[in-house]
C-alpha cells in the first residue's frame, strides 16, 4: 500500500502541507476531498516527486520513495493522471497510449494492450485521431488509458470529472470501480464532486488548510457530514 506520514511542504513562506498522513491500500479506492486551494494537488505533486517534501515520509510497498525522481516512481508502479489531463494534442490517440509504454523494453512497447481498448472502446474507434481533436471527456479517458499503459499498482487521479459531461463521468466511474475490483491496484482519487466520490469511495479523507481533518469509510460519508465539509 501507499503510506504517507507527517508530510510537510512549503511554498516560500506559506505552509502548504501540514503533517499529512494517509494510507491507500491495494484493492481499494481512497478518495481525498477538499475545496480549492487546500493543498490536494501539492500533495499529489509531492507523491510523484515533482516537488520535494520538506519533511515526512512516503512509503510505497514498504520502501521509502521520498528521494526518488518522478521517473523512478513510475518505474516502481505509480501512475498519475494530472488535473487538466495533459495529453499530447498533436499525437494520435494510439500514439498517446504508446507513450505510456515507454518505461518498458522496446519489444513490449509496440502495441497498446487490449485491456485499454476494452476499458475505453471509444478510444479504439478514434485511435487514428489526434488527441487535441477529442472532447474533454474523451481526452480524460485517454489520459487514464495512458496511465494504465504503464501497468501501475497505484493509480492517482486528480479531479477526473472536472469539465466533463455526465455520461462520460459515469463511464469513468465504472472503469475506476472495475480496476479496484481486480484487487491488484490501489487507487487514490482526488475529487471535489461529492456524489462521484461517495459512489466510489471505500475510504475517504477530507483535507482543509493543508491537513487531513477527517477520515472514515466511504459508506459513512453522508452520515459523517462530508457533503457539507466540501461544499463550495
């Protein structure tokens, strides 16, 4: 599992992460909720090694990774779908997905795994179209597919529902649930859309002002008053 303990991070004189601790077990969906500006994306950037942690520990499968570079974290089985998707707009859908195979030897990086086409049939139909020509929802599916091409054991998703039509949100939710049910992947889902998170969460955490202020089982979110805590 992923284990984060007492993580602190500063930007200039601002204390952004204030002793964040969390766990994300394999086979479960852990949802991190919070309003804008509370430090959620900074936390994810720390987990991926894009910004250094000031102090604290990050363990993945029992090994300390806080000093590893981003590509080394990917090699260890961690994939991140960032907010805004960040696909390659001039590459085709298939070429975008093949980029996710770059961490493997050349012989294993020539074809998109059938599993990804099965999870996202619309991408298969559009495999020769440029990524920049897809809708926002299709681009989000492409970003998730590219992350899955790395064959991660930890999938981190940063607000995958942002700016996406409801029909595609449902499809993405079904894929996330299916991935968790396989039992070989931990999923850390950062969300502001309460209903989406509540439907998927096995466990939840609420973040405010750089700290985890509440956590519990996903089934208890409504009773625990989480909706009011994250309402804008």
